């Protein structure tokens, strides 16, 4: 019998530099999805100052230094101060023509601490059996 480790099937990378949440643009890191057919972005929020708002969306490109465009349906546009200390999930396919991703997001007026990781996996082999809770966007 062969032992298989989860780390043999997936790749986990940072997609946004962890931030204490100062108002402004999230510092996105390019994610290379080449060789994978699905990617799951997990946005984790920490403390959110009263009155804070924010947006979070996924963009994709044909090349790591190319032009990134919005991925249809892969956005959370109404983050608020009540969304502190939560997790949000966007699970989507990797298109062979545009396998590079960046998170585009901002926190406005007041800070929301945040961080995002990307989990790349081969979903054709391991399909999702059930949907996520109400805080997920599955494309």
C-alpha cells in the first residue's frame, strides 16, 4: 500500500502579503496555476475597525507580467467592519490560456487586517462533493 500525502497533490502559496490592514490596496503576489486545474483562494480577515469597508476580486493573465483582467464571478465587493475575523473562499478553475492570478483588493477608510493564500490542486481527480457555507464563491 502506498502512503500519499496531501502535500503531494496540492500547492499552497501566499496570494496577498499579510497586512495589519491599513486602508489602501492589498499587496498581491502573482500565483502561477500552470499544471493545476483548480485554485482555491482563502481570504482571512482579522480585526476590522468600525466603519471599515473593502473589496476582494481575482484577476488572471496569460503571463506573470502580463495584463490582468477580472475573472467573472470571482469577487467579494461588500466587505464591512462586521466581516472581521472571518474566512472567505473563492474556488475556481484554472484556465490553460490564463493560468496566472493576482488578488485585487482594497480596504477603504478604516483598516481590515487581511491575508490570502491560494491552494492549487487537481480537481478533476478530486471533485468537490459538497458546496461551502454561505461565505464562498464557487465558480
